């Protein structure tokens, strides 16, 4: 009888150990999910702050005058190009949501495609060469936007579609890109 009691005790202890191990495993999974949720919440908060700040900076520039008129003024243009550089940096590092950045790049392509687009592009290239020569990904990215803007498009919608495709392709080619 003693043997049976000891066997039952060992079996119960083994079963308790098994249940505890399973509980620890599921607890680890839940903890990992909670940490991921917290990280995502932090990213969303950072993203919302960044988007809000960039929009405020853009509208502050627009308060000084209409974009197509002010862009020819070197100091104003430097502020605008600096804002675009910051936007790209946050996009490239996954802080700025892709869909928002894409909207801004369709606007840029339409600006490049306008009647003073080539002069605007010269201003942008001069800024990039002066301020961002070591950030080749940004320079190549904006070259791609300009190339699309130079293409003959039947409408802004067609150009916008090409910009969306370009950005999607760019993301897929830049594996270190942290997609948001």
C-alpha cells in the first residue's frame, strides 16, 4: 500500500510540475504580447506627436505665404526642404506612417511637376547636396520622386498612383526600413 501512495504522490507532483510548466509558458507568451502592445502604443504616441509637429511646422511655413510663391525665396525654401528632410528621416525610421508620408510626397511630386518644377528641384538638390550628402538613401529617394514628376501623366491621379507604387517598391528594397 505504501508503494501505491508514493507512486500517487510522485504522479501528482509530476502532474503539478507539468501544469506549472504550461502555465509559465503561457505566462511568458502573454508577457511578450503585453510588451509588444506597450511598444506599439509608444510608437503610436511618438508617431502622433511627430505627425502633429510636422503638420504644425508646415502650416507655420504656409502662414508666411503660398508655397508656390515662397519656394523661390532661399531662406524659406531651406526651411521647407529641412522639413522634408526631417519627414524623410522619420519615415525611413518607421516613426512616420507610410500613408501620411505618401500623401506628402504626392504633393511634392505635383509641386515638381508644376511650371516652375525644374527650378524648385534645383533648389531642393542644392539643399540636399549642402546638408545631406551622407544620407544617400534620402537623396536617391527624392530623385525618384522627381523622375516621376517629370514623366508625362494624364492626371494628378496617375502621378499619385506612380508615387504610391514607387514608395512601396522603395520600402521593399530597403530592408532595414522599419514599417509602421
